[in-house]
């Protein structure tokens, strides 16, 4: 089980949100107010340039740099599990300069590049993610019982209008039909409002901001494992209490300038930025980020273990695997990740390490693809960033 902390210090504008599991911070995000992430925001855009050589268009969405739209994000969305996207058109056959379109930010702008956008709009609810203008209905891979998958798909098909699809989220498992239908209908109403505003808008600009802190917490960071929410800001507390939800039973106001300090989590909070993370056995992991990938090294450190070298290595690697998966969530590490575990000769022992990683990955809200051991005895995986 887990607890959620929402902490706003009087001296800071930022709101820190953390998930606590086994008295450790396992996930954290910071809401900065003025410098919030724009991922998920929806804009009316005007096409300003079409480049067939790049199979892309550059779209003015009303921010400093024009956004980048690739041809695959301009074509209708397909179910990649069932069909391949065969791009046989030039971008100039799809879009023209001056075209008005609705786009959603998928990747933040940087100092040198504009945001990356898509015409494939997604709107998250508590239990589903709505996908307008597609008929794709898919269920989270973390929901395994075939009977439950079919039940959820049936509810979605009965509730959705024509030309709407959904991704059914992990939290929908075993949730009653009425609650899921209400969630779908609430998100549909949100979409109709966005569509109406976008059609009335004659210029480029934002039509939907996805970063209301209260909605974000309840929708994305609270699940069936959340026992309690602690919050020290009166306004956020009242907003949380005013929204009816079956996802959490207890929301508690904490009269303290810092919940992290009150709960003895300051050291844990400071360790978030550390390169090294020590294991209980005396070993440690070291995380080094580069532009291309993130490299993680596992070291036995002070741990000597038993006289059996293979068993010692396995013990350290198992503990390291659990900590690595926590650190990926905590630091929101994305992209290609390479792990150099202590060498194991036994293939069954290597399998135990991979199984431990897969089990811990189920706790992560992000998509993780664990490829396994390479010929160089390195473990490779990929993870999608959540916050940037």
C-alpha cells in the first residue's frame, strides 16, 4: 500500500507531490506554476510551413517557436497491434500552408527546437483515456484476466459514440460498470467543450490545459493501492475534498510548513538528486545519464555475503533490481537504459533478476519494455518519461 504527500512550502511557489511506499519516496513530481509542463495541452494551430523532405510540417500554436508535426502524427491513428502504418503520401498531400488544425503537445519545446505535436488527441479520465476520431479500444497490459478484459471492452463499446476509442487504464480493473460509464461520459463532455471552443477560435492558441494539480493528483497518482493523501495547503485540501471519487477514502490536512520534515523524509528527499543509491546489503548502484542513454552500474561495495560467489552476486543483483526500478520512477528516467549487474554465470539466476525487474515494473505508471540480457551480459530496457 502507499500514501501520497502534497507539500507546498510557504517560501516556494512549487508544489511537490510524492508517492510513499515502505517509508521511501518511490515517485515524485514538482508543479512549478509558471513553468509547468505543457505536455498534454491542446492548441489550435495554423500550418506555416510544409517540408516534404522531412515529411513534416511546422505549426504555429501561439508560443515562441513553431511546433513540429510529423507525417505519422498528421495521418489518422491506427491500431499498431493489428495493422502497420503505410505512409505513401507526401506531407504536402495531407496539409497545406494556412490549414487550421487541432494538435496536442507530445514533447516539450527546448532551447533549439519547438514542441513536438500530434493530431491524435488523447484525453485522460480516472479510468480511461479517450481517443476521438478513432475506433481503437484497448486495455492496459497490466490487466491480465481475460474475462475482465472482455468485460471492460464491452462497457466501452456500449458507452462510446461513433468514431471514439479508448485506452482502458489499469485502475479500471474490477471497477463497477456505472463508475466507468460515468467516467467515459465526463471525458466526452470535456472533449465536446474543447471541440466547440476550437471551432470558434479564429487564431492559433491554447484551448485545453492539462495541468490542474487537483485533477492530476486524483487522476494519475492515486490508485487502488493509495491508503491516504496528506496535504498541507488549505486550498488544495478543500479542492480535493470537494471532488467525489471512489479512488481514495482518506484525505488529511497536515498543519505544517513541510510534510517531508514532519514525517522525517527530508534526507530521503535530498537523496533524490544523488548519483549513488546505497543498498541495505552494503552494495550500491550508480546512475549516469548521457544524451544517448542512461547507464546504471551495480557494485557489491561492502557486501561480502557467503562463500558462494554466484549466490553473493545474485543477492546483490536482486536487491539492486528492486532499487533500480524504484529509482527509474523516482527520477523519471526515460529512453534507453543499460544496466551492468554483477556477472552471473547461471542463466536461471539471470532469469530471477529479470523476473524481479518485471514484478517491480508493475508498480510504474509508465510504459517499460525490459529486453533482457545482451551478449555482453548487460541488461537493456526502455522507459517512457512521465513528466517531461
